[in-house]
């Protein structure tokens, strides 16, 4: 067929024969059981590659979106697809399921009564649920296969690795493997392998116990000159120049704002956690950090941060301070230049761990002494207030009221221990409780200390009659 541009969403079912379909210029094979998801404005061309008839069934559908408009409800055509997550529009599905679905549709369409129209809608929704389940299953399976090859690279980077063998290891074609790999990691397989080797090389250089020849061999390059060329192309400087530089590219991967500690030690990270849901700044950094971190890439910490968000930046050191819980987190463990920091309620502990890695222990101890003096001065200044009775500590955020406990949190340690606010005896939990506005109303405490909250969130609570 000639190239055809679809005006609305469609689903192509392959019932017989073999061929290829080009969707927006990208080629995909067609066999019995292949289902192709077409979006509005997709350009499609189909070619028969066999002597048999290529049998297809095309189903058009239209998404309708309902929106309230004054006292009426408007129905508008929604130019969106029900399947957005995958770049590959093809799915391999059960031929029997498609046959049954089409048979039921044809039977219902023989007499389009109200009952049969309702049946058609039910059949269609069942089919969509089935396709979405298949897409999710195939995406997860594909990601697992890609991760197998990633693990293989990370465990064997020091050996000669034939990248053209990776697709077969994943059980995929060359083109689908490369697309899926880039979607998962944002890098090509070759670039990813090079990144692993360069990260390991930079870690060895920081120890300064190995020659460049030994480092090159250790990371999979038998030719020291070739290693130097690859290093310069990747890092923008030769290995010898890198050894002489004093500044380090540092990334922070954390649910905590460890960029404070780095800035105190004189380092601006190249990437650091941001919380766009909680902080009303363009970067998602707290307002007191927004200007100081200009040039730092914000990492959305409202979700688990993936290694692919960071590794392509080529950091020399990665500070990671959270539990290994994300599917990609094993990659952090193998990056070589990642320093894991255990969770602590003490900011001094975080600062000392980071300072030791950066060889800045004297600066860290000076900061700790200065802040101890500041705490002592503040405690004395606040004593007329802290002696007035018991307190609860809350933080107001969009859609949330956090009620802090009496232990296991840096802010709790600051106010209840160091500044000597007296906690309400009814507060016994650790860390904090989220969505605790009702609990706060029930407590009706003597005094409330509102911390680290944006003005608009405070004003929103003040307008609540229960407040």
C-alpha cells in the first residue's frame, strides 16, 4: 500500500501471512498474532513479503474526553492514544483471543440494537485491557532482558566484549535491542560500556596507586594510547590532565538534601535531588538553595532516581544515601565511584563521611564547631519561648501536613534536643506522620511550631475553619 496518514487511533490485527509495516518511517515485522497500535497522525505503510495473502483487520476508535463547562458537560475528541509508554507500537498477542474478539464483534454488529451496542463497548474495553496487560508484561520482560546484558557488561567490562552479541543474549533483534536499551538507559550499548569503563578508570586514578598502563588494562583496554583517546573524547581532557585537576564532578543521589553539605565544603554538585512537588521554585530546590545551585541539574527525588539519570553526566564521585530499592539500583553498586551513606539523624555524621571522601576533614570539623556555637547562642536566645510549655512541630506542604515525632529525624533532633523545645507528651512516634491535620486538630496542643513551609501553604491552612 502507499503511505497513509491516519486521522484517528487504530489497531491493526494480523490474521494471516507475513510482511512489514513502516510506522513513521520505522520498520516492524508482521506475523500472525502481531498487533500494531496506531496513533492519530501516524504515517503507515504496509508491505507483503510472502506469496500468501497478508490478512489484516483494522479497527478504528475515537477517544472522547468529558469536561465540565459551566452547568453543562462538553464532550470533545481527545487526540491521544491509550498506549503511550512504549516506542515500539507492535505487540505479540494470542491469535485465539483476537479471533474470539473479532467474532463477537461481527456477531453483535449484525443487528445494532442498543443491547448490542453496549456489548460492542464491553468487548472493546475487554480487548483494550488485554492489550494493555500484554504491553506491560512484554515491557517488563524486555527490561529484564536488557538488564541481563547490562549486568553482563558491568561484571565483564575488563574483558573484550562483543557488543553485537548482546541482542542475542537478550533474545531480541539488533534494532529492537538498541531501541529498548536506549529507552532504559538513555545511552547506546557502546556508550554505556564506555561509561562503565571510564567511571572505573577515574576511581582508580583517584587512588593514585596505579600507572595509566595498569588502569587501561584493568578497564578492558590493552592499548594505553587507545584508552587515552577514548578517555579524552569522553571526559574532555587527557588522563594525565585529569590526574592534575583539583575540581571533581560530584553527583548526589538521595532523599536528603546533602547538597547543603557539599556547598559548605566548597563544592557545587553537577546533579542533586530536587522536590518539585514541595518547593515552589523552577528548579525544585528549596528557595534558599535555588540561586546557589544554578548550573546543578535537578534530579526529581519525588520518584526513585535511576542510574541512567546520572551516569551519562560522567561524575567522578556519586554520594548515594538511600536504601537499595529501585530495579536499577544494582547499577549504583557496580559503578565503582559510588559512596553509600547510611541514614542518620545527625547532620554531622553526613558531613564527616562526605568530608573524609573529599579529604576535607579539617574544614568539616571547623563547620561543626561554628554551628555548635550558633546552636548554643540560639538556645539561649530562645529560652524565654521554649520554657513556655509543650510544643508540636509541623511542616505544611501541598496536600500534606507532617507531624514530627520525638526521635530519628534531623529536625526533631535540632528542636527537641539541641534547642530544648519541650515535646508534647502525647507525641511518641518517630520521624514524622504524613497527612496528620486531623490528628493535630484532635491534639489541640499548647504551642505549634511551623517549620520550613511555603507562605501559600500556611495561608491555605489558615483559611480552614478547623484551624
